[in-house]
C-alpha cells in the first residue's frame, strides 16, 4: 500500500482540512467494507491526537465495517481505567455508551498466558544476523490472541525518538504493545546491551529489525496511521503499512524532535509531565537527556506528582536497583533469572557506567526529586532530593553556566553536535 502523507510547514500544525484529506484518501485506498477492524492505540503516556484520529476514522468506516474495536497497546504498563480511556479517546462517558457504543475497548494483558498465542519463532541464526552478532538464541513470538477475531489491525500512534528501538511507532505497537514477555524481554535487553545513547534517535537499529521480523508473523492485514507531534503542534500524519508509514514519520521526527547542543551540561533539571505517573515511564526524562549531561554531571528528574517506582515492576526494581549495563553482564550468574526487560529499564535510567573489581562508577549522577521516599531512592541506587526544595525557575536561562532546564522532558531527544564515542560519535 502506498504511503500517504501530510506535513505542516515549519512551526505550524496540520489544518483540519489536511487531516480530513489524508483520512479520506486512506479510506479510499483500503476497502474497510465488511472487515472486522481492531485499532491499536497507545495509553496515556504518549502525546498524540488519538481522539481526533479515532473519531475521524470512526465517522468514515464504522457503518461499513463488520466490527470496529480498540485494544490499548500497554506493553507491560498498568491497565487503563474507563475514565482514562475516555480521556485518551477524547470522548464523554455518554458518547462512549451512545455514539461509540458498538466499539469495545480492551486493555492488553501481557502477563496472562491464556490471552496470548504463539505465532512463530525467530530462529537463533536470524537473531544472530539481526542483532549484528550480539545474540544467537531462538526467540518465541507471542501476541494477544484477540487478533484472531479481526481481519485488519490498524495502528494509530505517534513516532518519537525511543531509547530501546531508535524511534517508536509502527510495528512497535505489536511488540511490545500487544505482545508477550519473551519477545519483549529479548529486544529490550538487546537495546540495553547496545546502550541507549547508541540506539536512541537512530532508525535502523538491531531492535527495530527484530520488531519488524516478529511482526512479519502476523497473518492479518496491518495498517498504520503514524502521527508526528511536537508538544501541541500536529506536524505530520502518515498512512500506509506499519513499515512504510513509520519510515516516513521517523524521518520527520528526526528533524523536529532532536535538539542539538554545542556542549554538555553539568546540571540538567528534567521536568516530568503529569502523564508520567511512575518512574517506569518517567525514566524517559533520563533517556532523552543523557547524551548532553557532562561526565561527572547530575541529571535531576523533577516530578513532584510521582509516588511510584512501578506499579507492575516495583518489587523487582527494589530488589535489583538501578545499575549500568556491565554491572549485570559481569555478574550474569546472579542476575540472569530476572526478566531482562526489567534489567534493561534499570540500565536505561542509570545510564552509561563501568563495573570493575566490584566497584560501579556511573558516568553521571541520577537524582530523583519526586515523592518516592529517600530510603527507597537509596535502596534502588539513585540519588534523592526533596522536590519542595526545587524551584524550576531557578534553573532557567543558565545554559552559559552549564545548567539546562527542560520544562517538559521525555519526548524530545537532546544530543551534542559533536558526539563522544559512547554516544555514537567517531
């Protein structure tokens, strides 16, 4: 299927007419009549005009489709409440029960084996090829068995620089979005071994290749509406296959979501938006800024609203803490039985570091200025600061002093113009 696109001029947003034109062309180009269609959308931790796209699509195809439902691509995130789902879709409870009453919304359940099915296995030889020789192991591919009730799977979601896969979106909505633990754990650990700075903001990463390979096992028609948004600006919309729409959307994302700085900063105040309600997702405030923190510097995740490490993974995180990659690799006998997706998250928040002769040395200090108690911060190997002692305005306009304030962190990537070797430079 040919990719359709609409892109706004610099610093402008797509008009309603441009969005409607693309949706009209998309619907004309694929026959939805009589099809059972499952929309796959993100949870509330991603900025995107999901409501606008859902309602626009519903208006065009609901009367022709045999079924039109939604699944939330949670990965391992907690399930969404009805209120949160309504907010995500930008509809009222009355509209959900009335106008959209035929649309059933499901939360993905990654940890309930009975809701998953095996659709194939990526063999060790292929994994060796896709991972550039880092791993040689069979990787089973499981996905939510709900897809069996549908003819067409339609991803609707944004594209941003991403710490595990390079750029989010496309087939990533299947894996980990509605996938099982094996593939999820494998490619997250693959990304961690390569390291976040070497992955993030790069398109054709080993992880992206694994994700695309896993998606090739899905027998249904796969479509995608990929959005590129910059804060509240709707910069671009792309429609086609998950591979084609993502390809063009990631090119636009690379142009508008990456900020380049001349030199690193000794102190970075990375302010988490309210949509990051636990450290598991607020870790993006570290991932996206690690490349511009100076050696020996400090990155502060400022989130006075945040109380949890992780609702789902908190117990494991308190056991293992946050550490650099080599802390785990050089003690693999001790940590090999932990879910590697959890180990990967640990390394991403901790950042680059070394582990020699039993001593771990981080490149930068990561400080939590949240409502997570100081004792827990120390337990998980992160620094603590009382958020009430911080006024973000005190960090503003001080870049010449080596201090950077990022008021809404987590989606925009920061890089140095001249990257050090550990961040992908020459």
